């Protein structure tokens, strides 16, 4: 695949154990599309929610005790800045043949992986983040954050027709959550 890195062999000499990992093999859609591929949208949404939450918490922590709430212009700037960051700490990794985003705020699936960073990912994260600002608006996002700061991911990413939810069309069951529960059992 274009831009793919050759396999990487790591030796842990203290343990006398060898591990191998290779860079993710990207499809044409993952390599060339201007949009975030569907199978990575949930991870991307979680990364965006995490960054929004971090930026808002940092801004509020700078306020005097008792007046932590941000003004409209402040939270609008903070949320815009959360989207306009470089997104350089995020990348794609492949674990057991499944591609995932990795970076701050995302659960790591495995300690030893090769992560592909840069390329189209920062621009796609920026675009998705901007889409969320347009869809929900800064005021609603900040209200949700103020109501339950640790639940911004749930608000943005889960629910009907959101990035982390797919329904089967019959009873509206959340297939993603059911599969997560099954894998935890």
C-alpha cells in the first residue's frame, strides 16, 4: 500500500522475547478520502469529545473560584480552539486486523502497536470537529458540558444516528453497545 511502513521487529532483550508489529495497511478510502471513514468515526468522535472536554476544563480552571462558568465569547473561542489544534497526537493503529484511532482520551487496545500519524487524519479530525460545532452549536455543547462534564462523549457520540451507534432497523437496538458487552463477557 502507498505510504505503508515496512514491518518492525522489536526485541525485548531483558525478557529475551521478540514481538513484531507492522504499520496498518490502509485502504484507498482510508488513504485518499477527504472524509473520515465510517469505521473510524466512533473513535474520532471520542477523541474530539475528549479534546473539547479538556479545553473547557482548562479554561474553567483559570477562572476565579465560584465563577468557573465561561462567558459566551470565551466558550465559543475555547471550542473553536479545541477544533483548530494540530491533532498530531492521534493516529491509526491496527490490532488483530481491526483499525482504530489511538491517542489521548482513547482506550489503548494493546501496548505494542505501530501507529500511523499525520497524513489525512488531522484534517479529517478538524473537519469532524467543525461539523459538530455546526450541528450542535457551541452553546448547546457548553450547556451539556456544564451539566455533566464527563458525559460530553455520550452526548456527542452515542444516541440515534450518532458516530458510535448503529441500529438494526427493527427494534432500534444499539448493536455497537451489544457487541461491546459481548466482548467484555
